[in-house]
C-alpha cells in the first residue's frame, strides 16, 4: 500500500514552526517534539510528520542528532565563510585560536566545541592520491574532524557544522610529527608546518555540490537527500608544492562562501 501525502499539511505545520523559530519563540538549540509527538499533536500520519521536519532541515532551520532528536539550528540563515581571509596567520591565530575554524566561529559569536578527531594512516581518496602523486594503495596521514559549535553560556546547545579531513605527504609528517597529535597548538597545522619549513604561501580551492555519504549526513544532522558543498583545499609552498589537502564538507543549507581577488593595480599619479 502506497502512503499518500496529505496535501497542504506539511507546508502549514512547517510554516507554523518556521514562524516560531524566526520570532525566537523557539530558541536556537532548543529541542523540538519528536516525530511521534508531532504526529499526535497535529493528528497527522507518521510520514507526514517526518516530511515536516525534512522540509525545515532542507531550509537549514532544524537539524537532527542521532538518538537525541530534532533541534532548532544555532544559526538562522547562512554562515558566511570568507575564504580569502580566514587562513591569514593573524586571523587563524586570533585570540589564541587553534586554527581558522575556531577563529571563524568565535568571530560569528559561536563557541567551538571539542571536535571528534580521528587520526591515523589511511589510503586517501583517488583525487588526493593523484595530487600527491602517490601509489593508489599507499597510505599517509589522515586527520578527520567532526566539528560542532555551541552558544556561549548554553552547555546543551550543540550543532555540527562541518566535517573536514586533512591529508599530508609522509615526508611532511616526518618533519612535523605534531600533525599526528590531537592538539596542534595556536594557529593549527598550518602554523606548525610553517615552523617545520613547509610554510604555505598560496591556497587553491575547488568546490563541488554533491550528495553526502550516509556517514556525513549522520554527522551533520541532515537528510541524506540534502546536498553538501565539498571544498578541496590545497596548501602550496613558495616552490609550488602541495603539502596539505583538506576536504571540507559543509551543509549547503548552512553556508555561503565569499572570495575576493585583486584583478588590476590601482592607477597612480
């Protein structure tokens, strides 16, 4: 038997919840009724209740946490990431930050929480191996971070806004062993690499829109049907060597990216 969608109910109930979120009747980080509760409150089918939250998730207004429920997003609207400026040493080390992400979140008024960090040697994705000119079965250092943020003064509010996985050539890791440690210190891995003789002077980024893997969707608290942005971030030395590749996975509904370039010199005289 095919369950028929109840026309109009999804949009009407979602509009009511959306209005309460936008008016701050439902505060950022607050827990929403579970799907069975929503179903009972509005006398709707279970699938209809799921579609209500699915619509709001796609708009970036709510997110889910496995085993804990559905919550109001900590940021209503999209976060702006200034990709031109965020990696400058003065910014990524601002206030003792341990890298660009922490500094960026604090500047937005959010509080970075302890990331779930997985460090080890692994076979990188083909595009990473190709850039590093590695054998397709060779392993190198991988730093994977599931990166949550919170609201200052609210210990319960928590939302994962990014999954980032960094890869480094083995000789760079040998020269900079702190890359294999959980804490990399003020300024993060880029500052430690600079101290070890692998200072990055240029960055290159490629952006794709794709579907998340199930693991990424679970980590980000989004439906697997919702698109993500994948940024392939490459750090280059003065000699033009790529010494770091980071794959950033961001919910499309939560982020927008800003870039600025100089394309001509100002006229003088």
